[in-house]
């Protein structure tokens, strides 16, 4: 799994630099054209992309507009990024989130993207529309995560585990309806608390759950893997997968200028 992380612009690059963006990837098509071929040299299996709808900052994407009753879509730049990625990878992992501005309970507050959508019917419609877009573009072998790190409640989601399960329960069937070939899963967890509840809800409601995903930063990732494995075993689906969709051997405190994570070596 290859996960692109964005960095601030530097004045020069070494041979070891692989993929570096100075702004949101979908807004920098010249950089995409220049850097994505390097994925081929890495023999990267996958590229993961967080849509980050409603996250109105450097990382956010204005992919949904309009009103809660009549949403509009602006997916051209994201389509460009994913189409280029497919030239050099065998699969995509797309994280659907967060709450678009038109569905925020706190539209004037930056953190509003972390709140539950105010209109679940519209949010479900939006996610189905996304899935139909991926089908139209033939992004085959695509994994679709419902949200990103919802258990990191001070960073990406203000709801409870039950709120997240409601999100999953409503959205997962809709995206499969939009494109039956999608592999849908979650919770893209920062911790190991919500994997088993997701499996339990999927079994109780007969929901599609093709994979469990989690994240880890640091060397001691076995706890996260074991939690996902135990939860996956209880699902009773031998074809279901588990995936680390974000991983680094370095802990977050190493992500500073001149720290090891910045160095190609």
C-alpha cells in the first residue's frame, strides 16, 4: 500500500524524492503529471486518496456544492488525479468523507466538517453519486472507505461509535447500489476500538463489508493488526481483507523539518 502524503514545497529535490505536492493534489495537475510516473518505479500497488469534502483548508476539496436539497458536484480535478494514478497502480483506495458544507450543522465553523451530516438522505445520495462516477471512469479494483479515522474524535469526527455505524449502515448499501464492483469497508481507524463494532453491525444488518482498515504510526503495529484480524475472523467471510491504509514506522513527532521522515534515505 502506498499512501501519498503532502509536504510543503522545497527549493530542490534529491533522487530519493518520490511524490511531493505543494498544495492539494487534485489542484496541481502539472505536479501530478510530473510525479505520478514515479509510482511505477516504486511498483506501488495502490494509491489512497481522501476526498476531504467540506474540509475547507489546504487539504480540503470543494467536490460538493449546491444545496442540501439539490447538491452539485465538482469532480473533474479528482477524476484527473485518479485517472493518472490508475496508469501506475493496480488499485485505488478512496476515502469518502467528510461532511460537505451544505450538510454541516455548523457551516460557519471550520470544525463543522467533522460533524454528522444534517441530512442523511442527501449524504447517501452524494455517496451513491460518487460511486457512479468511479464506475463511469472504470476505476476497477477500487476499495472505498466510509470516512477516515472517525475514532479520532478530536480530529476527524465528533460523533460516537453508534453515529459512525449509522453512517456506515446508510452509505455502504448505497455505494454498492451505485457500483456493485466496489469493495466497501472501514473504519479507517486511528485506534483499535471500532473494528469489532463495525463487524457486529454488518453481521446484524447484513451490510456489505469487504474489508477492515486501520492506521498506525510507529513500530508497534501488531496490536492494531491483531485487533483487525480477530474482528475479521468473527465476520465469517473468508474473502474479506484487512488493510493498513496509512502506515509509517515513524511516530508523528518525527514529522518535522529535517527529521528522518523528510529524508529520502
